[in-house]
C-alpha cells in the first residue's frame, strides 16, 4: 500500500518540474537553431553545386566552340542567316548552295 509519505516522495517537486521544463525548452530551441543552420547550410551547398554545374556546362560549350572546324563555324553562321529568310528564299538559298557545292565536288574529283 501507498502511504502518504510514499506518494509525496514519488511526486515531482515544483522546482524539479520547472527545471525539467526549462531543460527541455533549451534543447528544443537549440535543436531548432541547429536545424535552421543545417537547412541553410544544405541550401547553400545546393546553390553552390548548381552554379558549379552551370559553370562547367558553359566551359564545355566554350571549349566545344573553340574546337569546331572553321568550315563548320562558317556554315553554322550561314544557317543562322538563311533561317531569317522567307520560306521561298530559304528554298532558293538551299538549291543555290547545293548547286555550288556539287559543282565544286565534281571539280575536286577530276
């Protein structure tokens, strides 16, 4: 059986309860701050990784442009110009270019 003395001994004391509450509150506050720091850190890492990937992609494209053959660059430039033409002029440009290249190819083979 429980006596009054036993019940009183087992009851938490008010000061003890307050101390536990404060300790728990401090832990939660600390955990919250830590979580915010971790989230900010993760976010920063993501941003830095994304920028690094974008920078690497740009560098690859720049390097690729430098490695392109001058003839490829020339015809890509022509393509940009021809794309601005009306549909009729696009067809004429393609036919004329094909004719010129075919004639030069024949001369080159003889």
